[in-house]
């Protein structure tokens, strides 16, 4: 029996629920300053989708990712999610040649990585959206393409450039 998994943002939230509190780490002055902008304020990382990735469109990711039944409260959402899985585990609407979603404007609500969706499905506060989305986007990219992939490099570069 194949394990069905969810889009990236579902992985993000589910893993966020399981995340253990992290210890406070002391940083030196130089390291703290690297997170500061010219005005002395801490630069906030802003998540955004990086075109040409598609890691979240790989719907069957494996047993380390939660199943749709673990994520959705409504059986109709579970059924819709499962109906999107192609024989190769990728979403049937993901066009591999262009690395884009063929129904992007009409995609299901759970395919929308937005603060409102994260909050309604998983209880993630809006203030935590960007940090959690970035973290788990990286984890999903690593699991699909690998730790040394061009997709991970492109994601990290894009997020870093947008936040500076």
C-alpha cells in the first residue's frame, strides 16, 4: 500500500506541530549584526514560492511525511487530495516539462501556501508563517531533490535576496 502525502505547506504545518522547543543560543555581536539591516532593525525572512521548484507537487513523499488523514478533518478533502496523485506520485496537474501547475489559479485551497490557510488548517499563527514556511520548504526540497540540489540553492538564494 502506497503512502500518500500532502503538499509542502501541509508538511510544514504538520512538522511544526511536532517541533520541539529549541534552546536559546547565545550569539556573538558580529553574528547578531549580520541579521540587522542598515537601520538597525532585524531583517525578517519572507517566504515566497520559487518558480521552477515544484517540490510541494510531489504528493507521495514517503512515510516521514504525514498522511492526508492526519492533516484533514473532512473526508472530502482527503478524497480530493488522493484524487490528485498521479501514478508517479506527482500531482496530476504538475507539468514536469515547465515545472508549473496547470490549474494554478483554480488550485484547491490546500495547495495555497498562505497564512490564512495555515492558520485555518493547522493553527499556525500568521506571525510564524514566513519562518515555518521557509524551514519546511527547505526540508521538502531536500527530501525530493537532495541537500545539494540546484532547487535548494535557488530557494535559499531567492529568499536571502528578497530579505535583504
